[in-house]
C-alpha cells in the first residue's frame, strides 16, 4: 500500500487510544533533576546556565509585574524545544505539527495577557486599538483593523509553529525518498542528495529551537504590552 507523505503527521494510537498524551508527557523525564549538592555535574550545570540565560533574555524588557510569568514561559520553551527536537528522530511523532495542540497553547496564554491588560490598565490596553493622532474619518476603520490584528495573534502563533515544522518534515521526507530511489540508478546524484539531506537536517534542528524561542518571545512581547 502506498503511503502519503502526510501520514507521518497522523496522531498515533494503540488499541484505539491516542498516544499524543504520552508523546507530550514523556519528554519531561529526559531532564535531570537538580540535586542538593554544592557541585553539580556538567549536564545540570549546562541546563541551569541555559535556563538562566534564556530567562534573563526574555524578561529583561519586562517590568517586575511580568516576572511572575518566568516559570511558565521558561517551562513552555523547554517543552517546545524538547518535543521539536525529538520529532526529528526516526520513527517518532511530533505533537507540535498538530495545529490543535499549538492553538491550545497559544489561545489561553494570549487571552491571559489580554485579560491582564484589561484588568490592570484598561485605558492603555484599549489605547493600542487607536494610535495617537489618527484623523477622525479613519478612527472607525483603524479600530476594526487593530481589533482584527489583535484576534489574529494567537492564530499566527499556532500556524507559524505548525507550518514551519510541517514544511521541514515534508522536505526531509521528500529528499530522503529521492536519495533512496536514486541510489541504485545514479549513485553519485544519490550521494549529493544525501549530503543535501544532512544539511537540511542540521537546518531543521536550528528551526526546531528557533521556532520554540520565537513562540515564547512573541508571548513575552504581548505580555509586555499589557503589564
């Protein structure tokens, strides 16, 4: 039976039970737990350095009121990076290629930033819908445009992550299939194709990390507008 290239994005199931929950929960077990010792091993030291640098980079522009989100956004960053990286391994499933999961992460967090802005500083939050100095005739049009752009934000967050990972996985599968087919007919071309596949895999590793960072960075920028 000929399989479609998009079959790799189907949520796996066993005995009718979807395994996406298992794919989401298991990556957390890969991280070493901190110890009470004065000196940690290299893995724990590198993990702590990475978390500290990321947290400092993300929350540097925010006022102290937004620092309450540090644990949540840092955990989300590690969660997305781990799932994206594990999805590049053979015979694995990437939950972040599912738009439903990404929207389930984007919509509540975006809505929380909007609610915080409306509760703490409603005047400033509503002021983003109408730039200062707008001509009177353009006020209704600009309010509609800014409102639409506000509600498009979570959709853009989810679609960006889904589209980038899906496109990368499809390219890897297409080039790998081409290299496999060309190997018996044109070995030289197959070797060149395999080289391109290796470089593309390195690029996808970078994309997996960058997209997780961009997702959390945009959430922090939305939070910055509302705290």
